[in-house]
C-alpha cells in the first residue's frame, strides 16, 4: 500500500478529517476531534501510527518485526507500523481497529451524530 491508498481508505470512513497539526510531513487522521492514525509522508519505508488494544499490541509486536511501540506516543496504546512486507489485509485491519477504538471513546451523542450523518 502507498500513502494515497491509506489516505483514501481513511477518508472513506465517517467523520474523518485530515490535517498537519505538528509539521508539514506528518499527516494526522481524526475521527471527530480525536487522532486515530498518523503517517509520515517523507519517511521511507512508509510508516503509520495506529491505536491498538494493549493485548493485541503485544501479540503484534511479537509476531511482526515491522510493528513496534510508537515513538513519542503512549506505547501501551499506539504502534508504529512499517508498511513494507505486511499484507494489505493486516494494514486495513489495523486502520479499522484504530478507528473503532477512537470512535468508541467518543460520547454517545457524537457517535449518534456521526452514525446519522
């Protein structure tokens, strides 16, 4: 997968926005106002940061050398994922999981507004 495919996949989800709050190279994807994915557009190989359930994070890090604790983020909840060598299905699953975790952390009122939009 490349950066454009990841961007398009994320933007197809409900209430997702993109911005560059930190610098001109780190794209941040948010659901409502909360981050669920960060992607460095300059770094090669392409890498994303996604939120992951802590138990699954431990399993992923043991199974895949491309998945590590996210730099400058809470490593219990965030993983850096180097895209090279990973199956597309796993990358999409990680993005979906991150989106869902963040979506579930929103208030019920915001969730309902997003569902009904």
